[in-house]
């Protein structure tokens, strides 16, 4: 059955209702029967004909049994595959004009939309259920906040909907009671005199009157007063601002003096009245003064310092004094760092070291021994020299490593000092450079270059020797970086003339090599040449008419330039362009770098040390029970005799062998005390997220021994309180301020409201 | 191996467990204290939590005299040691702190007490220094000492001022001077721990939950009902059709009715307490008056409804004159009519129990023998949802404080607490019984419920815990068929196969009767202590320990083994199959077969 058919059926039914069909149209059942019989024969005939044809004609279904639905009007489409169309039915109607109205109606029906087939019962029920369920869930969800509240409540007192205990108002209590004794009467008199309220509102008539009394005029006055106060305040503020702006020193001095005088007076007064407080005040003032002094000390702001600053331009001493002062200030104001021995701390400082500007590192290399970063730049800068030097340098570095690891525990403060020193020096240097630039060239011009050639050679040799000696010293001296610095400090002064002279004869290649070596050393030792080099790169290289000093410097730099031009690719550290020939070297460098970066932490040794300590700590200790002075003379400088000590020393027995005795890489702690473990919580209990939380709850005592009575009561309030003998009813919507979800739950009541009354009557009877 | 041996250890050390390894599974506790602990903790797997004693040790910043009497070896050492001079009587300022509130700080301490100075007694007086005595400090001036100002002499003496300890009237509380400074109480945690331990032990000692047995029925007790208005009245129906009404205070039967032929399947009281309803195997619903008939009258029901099928359960609406029965279907009846006002059914199996929601009273829940729980809405006369569990549910009970929560007592030994809005996962699976759970009833506070089981025990479960907090059983109690929690939430009644109704305390160790305020305070304190230290293994063990009959005990063991085997198998299956092919189903979801809309 498809939709069309249904529609037609529907139309038919309409038709049935609407019209009396013409009498001749419907056929009797008997006739219908007979007709169908004839039809069957006819169809058989048709079939036979079609089979003769051979074509696959559409087969028509044969109706072999009585249909359940036999139409009254014999318009069943069963048996034939054809659909019944409304038009077929209307054909006879067309003829008669009297049926025009019916035709219209039928057309209207035809134009109407088809009504959908109703869903089956199960489906409908399911939909009903789903809707009902969602509605009910919604209704129930209003309980969520209440339930949450109850769950989180500190205390729940059942029964929940407790009625307020009716407290009799005081007037009720008073009404039936009269003052009899004189004392009571007296009290009553007092009360009545003040018109103390006995009834509910807790304001006396006076108070009430005063409250009500504020009339319009009063309010206006009040407002005016407020206004005046505001205006005064603004005046005062303006005045203060003006005063603050006054530049006159004299004025301020006068004001200050006045203030001081006033304070003094007050203080004196206080001293008379309350000496202890005055003393305290005094101490406070003193403290404040000291604080101020301390904080201001050695700043450049003092009178003296200012004068020096002016002088410093011209006077070297003054400059130095100023520097000193600044250094002092830095030293004093610098935060004290606690020297700690832990590795992490040291690591931290190392990182800090890396973070400080690059220039600092350059010097530090000198100072601290090998700095991998600096070292690398050095080697790469001077390629040839480095390649030659490498074998020499490696053992040296190794030696440094060893020494460094030995001197691990070097306090951090030292490094700090070094840093500071370096900074000072740097600033000094800069200044001096500037000065040197400014200085007339004529100061050292007079030196004859040719006559110095021989001398310089000699000096160069001696210098080399010296330097070698120094480097050896460096190797030897593993600790004591500060003395090193001090030792090295004279070096620049020594080296300077040499450098100057050497620079003149950089012509031959053999010497160049040598120089490269030296240069490297110098680079390592002195930051200065490098810096100068950097500086001079900016300056034009070949300027014959430049001042002598400058020229000398330039020549030195020329030398470097010369070297760098030989391998321009190596100039920049960050972007090595030529690799192939330097690869293995680089690798080595890398390895070295890593080695040096982690030179400080010798993990294995640390672990062994730790283990040794752990073993020592776990060993049972001897118990010494000697009592000095017991049974013999005692006193300062007297020790109990050896015999006694032996007697009272209880030797600890050898403990069982450690579990990690044969495991070199493991420490197994044997501290766990099984007797204590029975009283220890092993796993973090559920509601806690961190062990510290748990510990804190445990460590807060709740007993009255450690808490005040009130706190104790608060801490020990039970979560649920029930009253004995009281019936606890289920929670009600009305109790918690909700409307009950429905007046009546009954589905039936809406249907027959009459019964409600009877039911209520019955209830009353029950 | 312990060193030093116990008899050589100082009392302090022996009193407290040594500050043990600070290594921890979770985190090493005191890094700074135990030098190498941070690294060690990471390396080795041992762990422990702070013992109270330890934490006390930690808190203590300065050495203090031990609280215990010194051991014989150490005592002389302590006394004669070079540092014996350091031992001083309690300082004056400490004492002053004791009385801090009472004392006037301006008043010089010496003035008042100058008359009490007895120089020689100073050394010993400390011993006698009780609450009433206190140390006052006198600073002697130059007039005293020949040395003059340069040497100020401190003299300590006892002062005794009645103001500090005598109460003004007899009605006042006695003044208990107490200093709450935590620095003075280094052992608070260990002390509380000991108190908690003692409280737990005492709780077990006093746990005597059984109150009375009400005998009189001549067959097993099949159902129980509470009187809604009267705490002392309880109704019970037996398997021989007899209904009895009991008075709990007198512990006797006050009325007997032969209500039905065959079982009394269900019994419920009207919300006003004037009448009650029973259903029986004889296919009838009967309404009875709560008060007995007059002298000479016969016991007759107010109404009798003859049904077509057997009714297996009944429950009354909480507000209106409507009740619901169950059997082949859930019928909702008006009290005045002999035909149900509506019948609701979903599926075709016998429904064993029906319960009205006490809060949202139009809701009903029922459970049928085809393993399902069905919820109904009375207003719309339609079922709402159905959840099918692994096995049959015997009864359900709604939480009287939480509208959408109900608990189902299941044949598979478990109880399931559901949120009716989300039936696909139970909120909690309560397991501890070792046989089918036959009945369940909520405490009126809604925090706990009691369940009766075929394993001859009843158990009390907190709503939010999956394990029971209590199990009650006696030698003679057989399969427990029905259980009720009284409306004051203090008692539990259970009816069992062997014809008795038993009355239990809901809190096994609770003291009955009126408590004085001090008793109450002590009770509350102990309760809080138990709560606070409940995770400590020693306390936990004692608190959880219950004696169980051999049958239950062995059953528990057996089931543990079975469960473990099942778990192992599941784990193995997951392990040996393609990852993701075997889904991991949580314990909660395991038991829900389906939710039908």
C-alpha cells in the first residue's frame, strides 16, 4: 500500500460521508461476484492471447481467495496491479450537472495534503517515555545545588526543616512579672529613666528621635559643612604642592630646621614623660640614620665626590680616588651571597658566567684557566698557530681540568670579586685608552725604530721564556685565582714595549709563526690586544703619519689582519664557511668543549663520595659513657684517663653487611625502620593531592590541650547531628525554598475533578 | 639490628621512632634535614610518611627535658653532666604567658611577691611548682648587691596570687591556665595519635550493636514497615500470613493479625500513620487500621481488594491517598477505589518490588525478575527508563535526601547506587556481601544505607563508599529477608528466616541514653581523631577488624581468589591481544547490560 492509495481511500471515505452516491452506481455484492467471475475468464483469455504473442507481457495477479477487504463499491484495486485514481470514479459524475457541488468538494479534497501514516505503538510509547524522562530529569536537576550544598556542609543537623524555637518576646516575660525587691526596683527605675526599650525594636526613644530628627535644614547644614571641609582640604593640598615646588634652598633649610627643632622639643618632652619610650625612639632614629648613612656611603653624590668628579678630568689621582670609591660602593651595596658547596649552586654561577658579556669571558679565561668558548675563538682566530699549538695545548687543558675539578669547592664569592675587578679594570682601561688617544703623540715618538731592532729581538726571546715560565706557573697553580690575576697584572706593562717593537718586524714567515704562537699566548693572557685590535679594525690600516703609539698598535693589529687575511673564513666564529680541512679539528674542539663545559661535575666521583658517606652514616656508632670528673679529678684541661675511657666505651657491634656492598653503582638505603613503619602511612590517602597537604592536616592538633575552647568546639563539630527521638522526614521542596514540583501527582484528578472533594472528605474521616 | 640497644638508649630516643628514612615514593620529605636524602630518595624506592613522633621531632627546635622518667643509665649522666646547670626552672616569662590574660603587665613582678622570697628553696621549689605557684623574677638593684649597678642580680621566687586561680563564684568555670604556644607542645601529634589509637580500640571494645530480638512470629519474617509518626511502632509480616505490630520501647508485640493466607508479600503504612496496607499470596490488598479493634470486636480490614494476580509488593505514596502495588504490572490505586487508576507495564515479567520516591513523589521505581529496573512517572502514567543489569535486582530504595539517587540490591552480591538521570553507569558499586542481597534501606539522613543479605548478615554502607563500614551477624540469625533503618537514624531492624526481628544500633559503639556535655565533647573529639588518623595503618587495621562467621569468612576468601583470577585473566587477555581490541571496562560499567529508552 502506498501513500496515494491511502489518500484515495481517504477521499473515498470522505465521499461516503459527504454525499449520497447515486443509487445506480453501487452494485450489489452478488452482482459483484458474478462480474468478477466473468472477469476472470476474460483475463484468462487475455493471458492466452499474450502467451501466443510470445512477448513478456505484464502478468496480472490472480485473485484466488476472498479478499478481506471487500469494498462496498467494488472499486478494489486488488487483483489488478493498477492503481485506482479518483478520476476513474468521477467519470460517471461528469455527465450529470446536478452533482457540481460534489465535484467541487471532491476537488477540494484532492488538493489537500496527504496525512502521514501514524507511527506504530511501540515507537510512540518510546517517544512518550523519552520526553517524559527528559522532563523528569529536568525537574530533578533543580535538586543539584541543594545536594551539593548538603554534601559540602560543615554540619548537617537532622531533622532538616527545623522550626524556629519560639522565643517569647521580652515584653511577654515582663508582663507577668513585677519588681519586688528593692534591688529590682532600683534596676527598673534605672531602666525606665533611660527609657530602655523593653519591646522588640532595640532603639531607645531618644535614639529614635535623634534618628528621625534630621530635618531639611539640618541636612543642608550638614552638607555645607562637608563642602567646607572638602574645600579646606583642597586648599591645603594646593598649599602643600606649592611649598613642594619652592626651589629656594634657604627656605627649605629653614623649614627643615624648624621641623628638627620641633622634633627635638617633642623628644625632650617625651623623655621627661616616658623615658623608656623615648629611649626606644632614640634607638629608632639612630637606626634610621645608620641605615641612611650605610646606603649613601661611597656614592658619587657626596660633596667630596662631586669635587673629585670635576677634578677627575685633569687629575689622575682624583680619578683613581673616585674609582676606588665607586668600587667600595659596589662592594658594600652588593648582596651577600652565601657560599654554598652544593653543585647546583656552582652550576648556577657557571651559567651566570656564561651570561655575562663576552668581554668578561675573555678576561676570565686568563684568570680562571681554560675557558672553552674563549679558547675556541682564540684557536680559530689564529689558524696556523692553533694547529701547531694544539698538541701542546691539550695536555695543558687537561691539566687545567684536573686542577679545576680539584678546586671545585671554590667559593662563589671569589668569582664575584673577579668579575667586579674585571669591570673596574675595563672601565679604567677604556678611560686610559681615551686618554692615550688624547695624549700628544710626541711623548714616545723619539724612539728610533732601527736601533731598537736588536734589542727587541733579545727582549722577545726573554719574553718568550718568561711567558713559558708563566704558563707553567699557571698549570701549577690550580687554586688561588686571585693571586694569578695579581701576577698577571704587571704583564701588560711588561709586554707593551715588546709588542710595540715586535710589530715592526713581521716581515719574515718564520718569525710570523713564532709570533702567532706568542700572539695566542698573549691573547690568552691579555684581553687588551684583542680589544685594541677590534678597535683598530675600524681605523684605517696604513696611515704613516699617525702618531707613533697608534701606529704601533696598528702594526700589531696589522699583524692580526695579516693572519686573518690568510684565512678569512675563520674570522667569524659563528659562520665557519670552510670546513673540509678543519673538520677533525672542529670535532676535537667540540669534544673539548663538552669536556670542559662539564668539567666541574665529576658525577662518578661524587656518587662514590656520597656512597661512602652513606655507608659511614649507617654504621653503628660507639657509645662513650665516660663522665669527666667522676671518680677522679676533673676540670679544665683534664681528660678522663684512657683506662676509664676504655672501660666506658661501648663498642658498636658490626652491623650486618650492607645490601649494596657488592653493587658499586647503587646506594640502598637501610634506614627504613620497620617498627616505625607500622605507624607510617605508605600511600597518599585519597582526597589529598600532595603529601604536604596531608602532613599539614596531621600536624594541626584538634584537642583542647592545644586549642582554645572555642576552637576545639569548632574543630570537633560532627558532620551529622541527629536528635534522639526525632523523626527525620525526607527532604521537602518547601524546606529548601522550592515550589513543590506539582500540587498533585495524580494523573487522574485532572480527568474527573469531582472526585477530589469526596476524597478529601474521606481523608478527614480516616 | 638496633643500635644502641634499647636499654642504653636515651628515653627520648626510645620514646619516639627515630627520624626514619626520608626517602619517599612520593617525595622525600625533609630535604634539608637529612643531607643526602634528596638524591637517595630518587634512587631507592623506599618510602614512608611522617610519623607523628617524627613530625614532632621536626617541629622541636630546641632540646627539651624528656617527658619520661630517665632510664637508670642515663639518669645520673643527665644530672651530673657538665650541662646540668643549664637545666633551669621554667622561666618567669613563660609562666607569665601562662597567665597572660589575667596579669597586669605594667605591674612589676617583684613587688607583689617579695614576701615570698625564700632563697634556699629556689632550687627545689621548681618541683613543687604546680598550677598555683609561679615564678616571679626580681631584679635586685644596687641597694641589694654591693657590686652596684654593674651586676644586676636575678632572683627567682614564687608568687601566689589567689586572683589567678580562685574563681569568683561557684558557678564560674575553673580557671585552667594553659599556654597554647605550639613551641611548648612538641609532642602534640604523637599524643593525638595515641589518643586516636585508643579511641579506635575503645570503639571496638564497646561495639556491641545488638539490642534486642523480637520473637513471636511463627514463620520467617517477610516484610517490615515503619510507623511514619511513631518511632516505637514497627509492623512486620510473616510467611504464614501473620502481621504483627511491635512496640520497640517495650520490645513486645502489641497486636497480631492473621492478614492473609500464604505469605504476606508486602506491607506499608499510610503517610499519616492511621492505617496500613498489606498484600499477600491470596491475591488481595487489605487496608487495616493502625489501632486495634475494640474489646470483643474481630480483627477486620478496612478494605479488601481482590485482584486477578498475585501482588508481590506494595508501597504508599508519601503525600496522597494513593498506593502502588506490583505483580504482573505496576498498578496505582486510589485508596477509595477497587480498580487501579492506572497500570503501567513494560515487559512481561513479574515485578518484585515497587517504591515511591520520597522527595519527588510522582516518581516510582520497580524491579522485575527479568533483571531490569524500571522507573515510572505517575503523573504522565508512563514508564521513563529501564536499565538491565547482569542479574536480578531484589529491591530498590530511594535516598530520602537526594531526589534522584536510588540503590538497588542485586542478586550478584552487590548493591548499585544509581543516579536516575544517568542510568548507564552506577554512581557506586557497593560490594562486600557474599551472597544475594535481599533488601536495602536508607538511613533517614541519606548518608548511609543498610543491606540485608542471604549470607546471614546485614551490612552498613556509606553512600559514597564501595565497601561497608559495618557488618552485623549473630549466630542464630539466618538469611535476612528484610531490613529497615528507623526514622531517627539510630537503630536498624532486620527480619530473618528464623522468625525473629532483631534490633541493632546503627552505630555499634554508641552510648545510648542522654549524654552529658563532656561526654558529648569527648565523643566528638574521639570521632574527629579517628577520622584524622584513619589512614594510619595501625589504626586502620583495628578500625576495620571484624569477627566474621566462618562461612562468610571463607566465602570472602574464596571470592577474593575468584576475583583475582578473573582479573588476571582479563589482564592477560589484554596483554596478549592487539592493543585496543580488548576494551577495558570499568567495574562500574561491567554490570550494566543495557539502558532501554
